[in-house]
């Protein structure tokens, strides 16, 4: 594994974690709006 491959995998997992966080935030907001109604 070269440094380039390691950095690529790091950014790959970071992007996955970021997208998962965004999905979690979106679901929380949606559930909050549903609770309001």
C-alpha cells in the first residue's frame, strides 16, 4: 500500500461517514417534523 492508496481509502471512508451523518441528521429532522404533526 502506497501513501496514495492509503489517502484514497481514507477519503473514501471519510466520505461514507460524512454521508451517513447527513442521512442520520435528515432522518432526525424528518422524525421531528412528523412528531410535530
